[in-house]
């Protein structure tokens, strides 16, 4: 089962963020094992998980066909920006995709990102949010067989009808049309975006002053200020968002991050002094 050859020149480095969520992380890792695009590595950006996460990753390293690197730091509250910066520096590929440890990737997820990548652009995808009951019901077998991405299967588990179900069923021209007409901005979304490592380094990665609330969007705004454009792949690159509580969400952090984003936009900042390269003094 050793298919761990990875070509960093043509492959993708996939960054998956996690924090003490072994049940969801295991499902996510199996979704990447099912990818049709095989030339990738996974960097797990771990914001301070305990030993069960270490044990899970060590177990799965021997079972999946792609290499996994576990990047960890000590738990110091919500410090996702900091651990993502460490993960970025650990990436071996010229191209980086970022998603979360609660987002299952459909089998063509990486292929879509690879097919659409282009110099001067980053890619902006979305997610399909599942209720907790369905999130819990999905098994490894459902992921490997891709049943969990099929609308009839989801409806059999209680999913309701909605326009957003087009995210699961749209293909080809329909997906392109929906990508074109969606009112959603093609922003950098931490759960489903990709871009060139060199561009991310040019803006110095994530601003580590920012905890929960929009730190991914702020990175994208600096990429725009750098001169990049974005492509909307919301209806093409499909991932299922597993439900969970957000105990780390707080208004103080959201307000602080909003002020940082306002400065980034008004001053058209491309670089943060609080990113991968730290400001001296």
C-alpha cells in the first residue's frame, strides 16, 4: 500500500487544521485517501491537541497512500493563525490548499483545485454544512464509497430540500454557471481555498494577532492588494462541513479582527509585521 511518492513540483500541499477533534479528523483524512488526484502531501496544523490526536495520526499514516506531516504547538487558546503559518513553512509543494479538520473532500476535490490553478490567481471554494445527526452517521465506508456526497443518500438520512443542494449535484456547465452568478465573494476561505506558496509568503502568511473571526479573509485581502485575482469554484470543489460547537467564538476577538481588516483594506496593506517573518523589536 506504499504509494507515498510525492512530486513537490507538480503536486499540492494540503493543510488541514485541527484541535482535539479525532472523530472528525479521521473522517476527513479518509476523504483524502479517496481522492482521484494522488500527487499530494498533507500537513496537519494542530492548534494544541492532546495525545489521542497524535495516536490517530500515527495510526493513519500507515494506512493512507499519501505522506502526512503533523505540525503541533502547545495549547495557548485559539491560535490558528500561528499554527497555520508553521504549517505553511512545512509545505514542500509550490502550491497550497487549505481546509479544515471538519470538512470532507469529495473525490474530485483536489483534481478541481489542480485543474483550475493559475499564476496570478487564488481559488475560492465553499462548503455544504451538514447537521450533527448526519455528521455523526457518516462512516469510513460511506466516505470511501462516496455515498455521503450523493443527494439521495443524504436525503435518506434526513437532509431537507434546498437550493444549496446544487452544491452537491452541479457538474460541468451548470457548476460553471452557478460559480459565475453566485453573489458570494470569491474570498480566501480557510475551509476551501488554494494558492501559490510564493504568493502567500509575499504577504507574510496569516496575521498572528488575529484569533477567531476572519483571519482567512484578511489574508485574501492582502493577496488582492498584492495584485492577485481570485477564481470562484464554490459549486465545483465540494466539501461537506461536519457540525460542531464553537466554544472559541467570542465578540472581542471578532471586533479586534474587524479593525485589523479595516486597516488592511483602507491602507491597501500587502504585508503583515505579525506573520511568518516576525517584526524585529
